[in-house]
C-alpha cells in the first residue's frame, strides 16, 4: 500500500519547522555508503586457512558463514537488495579470487584477481569499490609488526603488498568510473609497556614515505589512514596512533580515517569531524559500535550514531568518505549488514530532517533555551513516515518486512552450508 497519506502529513509537519522533506530525501540520495564485505565471512577472506589475527575478533558461530566468493557475492547481493539507495563495496586484499592452483602471496596480487568483484559490482549497479590492504591473518604479521617491523624482509614484503593494493585500487576506479578509497590500517603494536615508543613509529613513517614516493594516481585513489587506540594482544601501544596519522596525513596530503571504535569510549568521535574538515578536504569514517571496547557490534540507532550522522550530513557527501566496519558472527550475517546500513541511512535522514540552519542561529545568537527545546521536540517528528516514503520510491521494504526475506534466504541457502 502506498504510504502517501502518512508522508503528506509528515511533510506538512516538517514544513512548519522550515524543513523540506523532498530536499532531505534528495540529499540522502547523494550518500553512498561503502558496505564492508568482511561482515559476511567473519573477516576470513579467501587467501588463508589460519585464524583471524591482528588484534581484531569475531565472536559467535551463527550458521551460514560465506566460505567462497560465490557465497559471499550471493549474500552481499541479498543484503544490497534490502537497503534503499545506491551504495559502494568495500573489499579487503585477502578477498582476492584465485583460479585453482594459481594463488599468489599478498605481495604479488594483481587487478586480475579482483576482476570478478568488478563484474559483481557492475552487475549490481554499485557506485564504486573501495579497498584495504590486509596486514593481518598472515605468517608475516605473526610478530605483531608489519610496516613497522625491524625485520627488513617483513617490512619490504608489506611495502610490496601496499604497492600492489594501490594498483588494484586504481583499477577499481578506472573500471567503476569512481574514485577508490584505499584505507591503510596496520595491526602493529605491543602487548606490554614499550621500552621504546619512537623506534617502531620511525620505521613505520619510513615505510609510508617509501610507499608514497613510489607514487599512485591521486585522481583515481584517495588514500586514507586509520588510527587505533589498542587491539587484543597489543593493549599497551599502537604504532599507528591518532597523533601519528593526523600529522602524517596533514604533511603528506592524505586523509584521516576515524573508526568510531578506535577512541577512548568517553571521547565523542563526532566532534572530531568539524576540526578535521578545517584542515583537510575530506574525512573518512568507519562507523562501528563499540560496546565497552572496540567490539565491532552492528550499528544501532543510538546517540553516538546520530551524533556522527549529524556531522556527516552537515559536512555533505563530497567531504566525507563513509564506510561501515563491524563484524558480528553471533547473528544472521546478512541481517547484520542490512540492519547496519539501514540504521546508518536512518541516522543520516534524521539529521537531514532537522531545521539545521535555525538551530545553528539559535546557538550563535545565544538562545540556548529554544535550542534545547527544539533539539528535544524534533526527536518526535515522524521521521519514519519520510523513511517509508523513501523506501517505497526505491522499491525496498520500509519496515521489518525485509527480515522475512532474510529468514527465507537463511532457510533456503545459509542453513544448507554445512
Ligand atoms: C581494525 C580496523 C580495521 C578492520 C578492517 C577489517 O580495528 O577497524 O578497519 O576492522 O580493516
Ligand atoms: Zn576500522
């Protein structure tokens, strides 16, 4: 049943506070979220049989984990079909697809190993593909050091890996006609109190310098660098800290990536965006949900998400590279993708439906009482009716009916993966 009556009355209510719902929906259309392939298979990938390492963890063993490229693509396709809007795919290097008997190590991966992903993205009408070198779950990361390794053999392996990844990102950009964001996150760190905090960082800086001296096509690839506070097993010291990357990015014209799980839990990650954007053309995001630690839970519509979405919505799609990053193996993985994507979009819509100019004027003119009143009253406006109308226009279920499709898929496909 069309939703037009409810939408019509919602539109009027919003108009009364100076918000044009059509403008908000048009603005929402311009956000393309990079959906992370790694939620579908617990960050395993296709190039190793070993454990997930690097201080990140999935917990749970819900049935149906994708084990092959075909399975992962089928699951992704199901997820995209239940998310309104046009979006992107975020791949990791360990999702290279090798022909039988032709696997290569990570320092030799080529665009051809990702040809099937490009075909997949085009077939599904995706806007672009983003990329991540994979510095974990590999024998040469077992020491806990990759690009910061004092062992030249290890360090140069990961430099070669990064260079391969830059070529692959360029390939994605050319094929898709859309810039590819290449995000560097290394797991390097120390479990216990360092004796020397400077040495690993100096080595890491040298590695990055060498990588970027080799060059890449900056009209095709946007390099982002992701900081972190700590990881499991590297609790005491992280080489790629926030200060390290902020300064490296500023000096070398790269972009910072903020993962919302990578800061002290009392910090407001949303508050960082406006500062970053005074000094850089863009800021990149891994939206995640930390519960007590960097636990990578599925996004909920909580205050943190709304705060981040509001800053992103105000900055606009041209200034933010927006990706999700969580991995929950305790629930249906397709549902995890769909719910997180829909929640991110709902949070963006909520932000776009605020009378943002008015609120800003109230703040700047010192009218904090009316600001508080409006911030609170606006929370109960019928955002859900505008959301439902957007979903109707996109041909996607507006409410929880989407889950019936996932249940059906679980019965027919996921539960048969034994
Ligand atoms: C780890 C980082 C990183 C990874 C992915 C798989 O703490 O958040 O972004 O989650 O690269
Ligand atoms: Zn991340």
